[in-house]
């Protein structure tokens, strides 16, 4: 019991509150309140292309500050800029992650793509959202780092691709496409 609520009632209430936060932020932005944040998360593919970071390198498992997770791979429209859910259809997975949180279970590591000091979720958007909702500061993650090209011309002569990973490592739902290049 959580303050007289069952676990199911608690997670239902949490999701409703998270959606309400997203709604209030959206209305606040439309009314011109600057502190309300962004409408949606940053899109990994747009940022990667803008910065010229064609292929990634696996860094392994690390603990990451949740506040440094700023975007998503293919799901940026499902959550607002603070990772609150914006769509009712997210309820099932979100509540599942919230139940795990309330039971004290360790949330599975998420998969993140890193560009600079910012992270983008490729797997685990709902877990990150629940962590943000409950003000969790750190989360375990499998990291793939994408570095901007220093000299794009050097990519034309790239022969060694052993340190690169498919962009699919940071594609939604495991889509795979290989990008040749050196990291």
C-alpha cells in the first residue's frame, strides 16, 4: 500500500500526473513562459547528421546522469522535453516500468547514444521517463558514442571499420544499417 493506494492505483496515478505535467508544460510554453522547456525531445538522427557523426563506438556499461539525457532515437515525439509522456498509448509500458520502480526492483540498463556530453535513448524511453518523474539522478546504461568528424575528407579513405558499430545500435527497434567510417 502506498498512502492507502494499491500498487496498481499508485502507478495509474503516477502516469496521470506525468501526463498532466506534460500538458501543463505545453500550455505554459504556448502562453510564453520560457521556463517551461522544449516541446519534445531532441531527435538523435537530426543531431547526428547536423554534427556529422556517422558511426559509433561502443563504450560499454556506465552510470549516466539522467539530466544529461536530452533526446531519443525515433521516439522524440512521444515525450516532452522533460521526458514526460505525451500520448495515452504509452501507458502500458510506462506503468510497467513504474511498477518495477515502486517494487524497488533495479531498472534494466537503458541503451544510450552519446554525442558530446548529451545522451539519446535508443532503448528504454519509458524507464528514463519514470526515472525523471521520480527525480532519479543516475541510471545504468549501455553507451554507444558518436563523435563528430574532424575532417570529413578523411572518411573517403577509411579502410579500418573495426571500431565502428552499425547506426542500428542507435536505431529504433533494432533497425540495422551499416555506415562505413572510422571513429
